[in-house]
C-alpha cells in the first residue's frame, strides 16, 4: 500500500525568537557630578542606580534596535510610543518633539564615500541618530554604519564640567558632532566640484554629463539631510520653554550658527553644479561642431577624386583626353594637387 507519511498538514512556521536587548546596546553608563561610575550596568539597573541616588543620569547607546528591543527600552524609560515608533524606523526627517519632560531629537547623519571622478556611484551615504533626553537619562539610537558615537562619549567623559550639565550635555555634544560631520562632508564634496570644474574647462579633458548629474543628485540628498535640522536647532538654542539649561542653550547657538554656514555652502554647491552642467553641455556642443567641420572637410576632399572617377567612368565613345598617352598620370597629379590645396585651406581655417 502507498505510504502517505509527510503528506498531512504543512509545517507550521517557527516562532521568531526575540533578540535580547543587550545585543543592541553599545554602551550603558551612569554619570554623577560629571564622572562615570565604575562597573557594568544593564539599562534597568543603571536607571535604578540613578533614582536611588537622587542625582546623576544614565546614558545608553543603541545601534539598529528592532521593535522588541526598543519596546523594552521604552518601558524602562517611559518613552512615548510615537517617538519609539520613529526611533525604530530609519530615514526619518530631522525634527524636535517634546513629550512632557522628554525631548526627542532626530538627526540625519552623512558620510562621504570615496569614488572615482568619472564614476556614477553613491557619493554621500546617510543614516540617522535619535536622541531621547529626560531629567535623568539620555538614550541615543543610531542607524547606519557611520558617524559612531564612541568617540563622542570618550570626548565628553574627558570634560567633566560639560558632562555635569546632565543629559542635555549629551544632546548638545551629539548635535555638535553631527554638524561637524556635515562640514567635513561638504568640504570633500566641494573638492569633487572643483575637480570637475577644472576638467570641464580644460580643453582636452573629458567629464561625462552622467557623473555631474550624479554629483548633483548626491548634493540634493545632502541638502535634504542637512537643511531640515535648522528649525530644531533654533528651538534648542532660543526657546526658554524647553527644559534645556541656559548654558546648554548657549552652546546650541554655536551649533546652530555652524549649521547655517554649512547649509548655505551646500546651497551654493547646487548652483555651481547647475552652471557646470551648462558649461559641460556647451563644451560637448562645441566638440560636436568641431567634429562636423572635420567630417565636412574630409568629404569635400574626397569629392574631388570621386567626381573625376565618376566623369571618366562613363561609357561614352567620344571623350577628350580619353586615349591620350599621359592622361592617367596627368589626371592623378591634378586630383592630388586639388586635394592638397583643399587640405591646406581647411587646415589654415582650423577645420582639420
């Protein structure tokens, strides 16, 4: 009898095993009076330590957390569900939101990708950093493999006076770090534009229109990442209703000024590239015109022997010089003389 083993119900999909929250945590520390407490803490233990002391704050850094991991963090720090939903998703628009005594800042990060000038490839890579700040905690969430915050943490730990301002010192330092990266990327993109300008205006160099359009598209991507951050920075620098210490607002004004400078610089890039596209198109048109003149000149030279061969290739019985002994050599000399004369004339007029 035939066997029906294995022909019953389809196998049920295995339930997804949640990844522990610790996998997404890059660093977790407790800071009191500007100093990091020794020892290792989980996020729950760190918050309990701060609240038992009644002073200090927790700074926890996350990298690409999933929904389950972020929900665990949110339940510990009482984060708003709408902000948590935004923190899980990448490619968010820069913004600042307030939920009671918690601020939620979204920043777009940028990174320059080395490339060949004539290549059509990604030049500016983007990511996200989200910062939650409350009275006794700062939670940073990073998406992407660039613009890491380990160096920012070490730098801030070396400045106890700055760190003593609490979680908002973290907010300022992260924003300052991101804006500084904008300045670095803008400088590298400006070098690319300068190289393209030099190539476009050098007579024998060639730059493809596609590479210019690619750089222009990347500048648009850079502008979309940078420009929307202006409004959140102005609020942090000038709005006294936000729970930001006065000293931190002073620092934020400096960050806002740097951001304004780099945003204006990026806007100039877009204008420069538009002019560069026009110059490149004009260069291509001029080159095509030169090529057409060369082709026309060679066609005119080739028309002379073609005309002579066409006339004397006719099957008429009575044609002058047809039976002359020296006619073949004479006509070749005449054809060569006319062709050489035309070549010299075209060469003097820069057609060849």
